């Protein structure tokens, strides 16, 4: 009886390995990466918004690079990798979003938009050029300077997740 049980588990393991291998590279993050892809490159994303926040460009670029290093087995390279990202920060603005009865803002919104071009050496259908936008709402009693670092961190994480999913997660 034990022998059949072990044989069944071995068969299930082999079947699982075969299925995963036949679908190309698979990761437990849900990323679908062409099996021949070994490298990735992320160009510096300059801040071309009319309002420039001095550290945003570096923070965003590094977070995008780190996401792919943490979530995939791809090796980061200078120049052009098998998978390549380039683009720029196109918008950085704050505006009132919730107006009270006395025409005062109850909430403000910081919005960041990033234009991204993604190139995939092995799958042109996966390539895209798209603008991603995310925002962070904050109480109007606070200044932008008081919440800026927290807001940038939160928005950047959401933008990077959106870009990662658009490029590699085929739901």
C-alpha cells in the first residue's frame, strides 16, 4: 500500500513539473517570462513633469528595478536586456478633491503619472507603450511636505506593481 502511495506522489510531481515546463518559465508571483529571457534592463526614468520633485526619478527607477530583481530570476544589465523598460515621469501634481460646504478642500490628491515603453525581445505581442497613473489622498490640514515621502512611496509601489503586471502577468 505504501509503495502505491509513493508512486502516485512521484507521478503527480512529474506531471506538475512537465506542465510547468511546457508553459514557459513560471514563477510563483504569476509572472510569465519567455524561457529564453535571461536579462532585463530598466533605463533611468527622468522627471519631465511640470512640477519636479527632486528624488522621485531615482526612487521610481530603483523601485522598478528592484521589483524585477526580487520577483524574477532575470539578471539586470546596462544597455538593452531581453526585456527592456524605458520612459519618463510625465505628471506630478496636487489638487483638491473633496470640497466642503464652505468651498474649502477637505482632501487633497497627489497624482503621479509615468509613461512606460516595454520591449520584449521574444514576444512582440507583449510589448506596450502606456501611461500609468496613481494617486494618494491626504487631509487638507496637512501640507504636501508633511506627507510627500509617504505618498511617493505608496504611489511608486502601486505604479511598479501595475507595470510589472502589465508586462509579465497574463491573467
